[in-house]
C-alpha cells in the first residue's frame, strides 16, 4: 500500500498546480523566454547559484529546480513572460497542411511539469518551436547571426525523431552522441540538440542500444565504401557509471589501453563483443564480425583519457555534453566521423573516399565477389623503394648498425627550415612581417599524381614529370641567380634565396634522391636533368584530389561561419581575420582540428614505430597497412615546398624583395610597415600573377605575425645567428636556444 505521507505529498502537488504556486512553464517555453531576452544558460546558472548542466536539464524537461531555487526560477520566467509575451496562435487558415490548430497551439501553451501525458506530450515534443539564435557582433568582413554549425540544443525527445528530407533514416539522430549522467539519469546528447534517454546499465548494453535504438551513424562517402560506425563519447560521469576509470594510470597510459583483466573487458567478452588490436583505450572500437553487408561496430571516445589532444581540440573535453556533441558533430558533417586522433581520421578519410575494393560481377552461380577498386591503394601493403624507406626499415636490415645514409642513398623530402642574415638595407626597415600559407600541405596534395602500386626500378631513365617516383639525379648545377619564370630568364641576387632542392635551403653538392615534383621544378627553372637511377610507379593517379576537396570545403565553410568568407578584398580579409577565433571559440576549434587532420593524415603515410618493443630491421605495425606509403608523403611535401619556392621567385623577380626566413608554410619579409600589404605588390586589388595572394582558400596566405627588426636582431644576438625567425614571428616569444634547433 502507498504510505500516507506519499499520498499527502501527491495531494499537495495537485493543490499547488491549482493555486499556481510554483508551477513552471513547459520546457520549450523556458527556452523561448530565455532566448527572447538574449540570456545564456550560463547567465541564468550564475544568477540562481546553479550549474549550467542543471539549467540545461530544466530546459530539456529532465529535471526541475527545488526549494528557493524553484521560486527564484519561477520569478525569473514570470518576469520574462511579462516582457516577451508568447506569440498568438496562428489562424486556422495559416496552419500548414497536415497540421491541426490543436497541434499549433500546443507549441506555446504552458503546462505544469508532468501534466502533459500521452498524446499531448507527444505533440509537444514533436512540435517544439525552433530556438532564436544568439546574436553576434558584426565586424568588417563578417556576417551577423549565429554560426549555422553550432546551434543551441533543442528540447529533449524520447520518441522516434522525424527525419528531415534527404536524411538517411538509419542515422536520423546524427553521427554521434555524448553520453552523460546527471542526477542518476543517463542521457545521450546528439548533434542537433536532441537528447535521448539511455536505458543501458553496462558498456555491452550501451553498445547494443547504440546499434539497435539510437539511430546513430553516417552514410558512406563513396559508392563502394562503408557507412561510418556510430561514435559514443563518454563523459567522466558516464565513465563512472559504467565502471571505467576517470583517468588512465601511468602504466595504462603508456600502453594506451586498459589491462586485459579489467571487468568491463570481461563484460564485453561474455556478451560476445570483441576489441580491435588497439584494445580498450581512448578510442576503443567494439564489434562483432560483420554479417553480410551489415556491420556491428561502435566507436567509443573517452576525452578524460586524452582522446581529444589539446594541441588540436583545445579544451573541447571540458565543454558541456550538448556543446561537445555539436562541436564534434560539425567536424563529422564536414570531414567525417572521428575514428581516432585527427591524424588517424585524416588517413581514414583517404580510405573512405577510395575504398580498396568494390563489388565485382557475379560468378556463374550468382555469387558476388569483391575486386580491386580502380584508383585506390588496394587492400595489400606494398614495399617502398629502398631509398624511400626510413631508417630501421626491414629493407635496410643489411646496412651496418651505425651507418648514416647520404642523400645519394636516402630520399629526404621535408618542409623548409631556412633562414639567412639580414642585409644592411633590411636592417634599416622597421618590421619583420610573417605570412602563412593556408592549408599548405592540402594545397600541395591537390592535383599531385602519386603512385598507387609497387615501384619499378630503372637505370639511366629519361625523366618524365608526369611519372611519380623517386629519382637519383645531380641538381647541383642549378644556379638560382639566373632562372626562368615562364618563358623569360630572370637575374636574381645570389645567396638570397633558399635552394628548392633541400629542406635546409642549402645547395646540393652531388647526386641525391628526389621526388618527381622536385626534379620537374629544376626543368621549370630552365635546367636539364639526367637521372642515373629511378624507382617509378606506372600505376598512378590523383589519389588525393577528393581528400583535398573535402578538407578544403570543410575549412572554407567553417572560416565563412567565423566571418571570413572567400570573396573579401585584401584589406577586408585582414580585418576579418583579426580576432576571428574569439567570435566562436568552438568553431575555431573545428578549424584547428581540420588543419591537424591534413598534417596528421599525411604524417601517418610514413608512421614510425612507437614502443611495441620494436628493434631496427624488424617490421612494425604500421607497415601492414596499404596506406603506409612514404612515397606519397614525399611527393606531397615536395610539391608543397616547390609551390612555396615558385611564389618566392615570382615575388623576388617582380619586387626585388627576398624572404629572410622560412619555416614550413611561413615566410618572413622585411618591410617598412607592419602589414603584409606593406610588401605584397597588389595593384587595383589584384595580386601579382603566380605570387603571394591574401585570402582564405588553401594556397593563399594570411598574416602570421609582425615583430620589429630590432627584435629580430636582438633574439639572434641572444640565441645565435642561425635562429629561424619564422618560428617565433607570431608572438615573438623565444624561450630557449633549444627552441631554435
């Protein structure tokens, strides 16, 4: 039987509802009132002495304030309701087809908590009004209004979600969810503000729920590809709820996983779930063998285990669950659902766009078999050429232990790290101005022809600039004081330019191995080449074009959301870039993650052994991947460095100005003024053809930073004349001599 106090409490609740004592508007109306006043959840939380997640729970209808806080919240909402009355219900003639007047009125009516049940509750949830976006301050070159990618969360829904036109109904709730626990309730925050109840009481049950009920995932990016597995992000509260440590211990952190005997791993094994070779770490993949075309796999991300590297994701792990879901969801929509670190995701994106196999024609029995997908790297790894193999590779096992390979033995295609002393004339100029190439390595990947299969060894070959590979050739005869730009020869100052053939910018002194773009550039400068040897790849193609296009679009779209569109004048572009990260810090994190996806993905093409008990001469785990391709990485870096040198030469030939330092994608020039426009030769808003160009698109440049010429002379006196000023031009901070080495 029900106790008497419980009966009296129930009666008191009814009386309170009749009297209007502490009844609150429905959750949707709470949201409308707050946003109509332009208030944030954080502002309300601070005023009421509550936490932001609590305000989020009140607005989602998952919890109610208690005691004095309830009275204060009611007083606030009543005051807002007086200032911002609810809009009148639309006349019957204005109700959209397929709706009823009753449904339309439901959007604005206020009911006591718990009073909406059955059909009425379903109607309120299905017709929750859209939120009014917060306003942002307009600046030169910016747009007003919210960032479309990151909108405030909508009210909680606990029923089937209506699917927008064109949305795959299998993934109606988006690619991922952040699972959190508050007041004992487990909730999954999805990308569009949707909040789902999670009934699962264990990790195996959570995996089951994700695959059977959550409707999470992402459609494949290419025809022969596979749909992206759903991603579940676990907050610290969720880790505690499901029996996982909040942080990895020292031994676990070094191994990157939980020990095999952990209770959660045992739970998974008992439920017939398996883990990949990476084990249960910050990015754990839990699966059962695929049945036909259906995959049974869920990706877990645990931010408190350092899954989201702060170098690329900043403080994303500290965001409230709804905001973290929107941030990761924006990245997923524009790049792909994260599969691990940004580097891992960059590599996975290559494969997702060019899957190794496709469905073949049926055999006489009607059975279909997979076959090689043309244009892909295939499903089997290939060995590099010996010159392309990094030190310690099994192909080099026969070399003496301490042998140091020369340029004639090893391919070394790396980004620039070059600087020179300032001339007397440059010392008289007041500023050192740095410009940085946007998405330089992505731009270098665009249009680059790379090998798709194994190399073929040639002796004394004729050079073919369209044939990807590695070439042993002597380029020491190329004289940078006299080069061709187009069809004309240009006379340049000797010693003022880095060599395009070495990362340190020094002139080669004999034969060395180079990737195809480097050798082709020697021809472009007007000099003959005669390779002595080559490893070429006749099976080739523009494998990275789709990868570049997707990352370019992600970057440009996100920068436009931050108020930096692609159609600005140089002056407006510089103004728009000033402080763009502060306009929407979460979108700024997305930009950083996109850029890290480019560099990290290319770096993974030549991943070195990490731990694993590896010894030189023995294979390491990454070598078993078909995407372990140091030759592709070398070709992209070669082309990126050459692209930069080509612009330097164009600029020098036209203006007589030379860079004083280059680091990777940043070049520093001496100038009389602090702006890039003080040395870039714009005429009527148009840049020098083939030279530097200000803008947001990959390959264009932005302002990296400005320091005084006196600063440059001072830090070199303190740390040595070899200090690369491009490394510190952004903020001028040099912490130690080691920073410049």
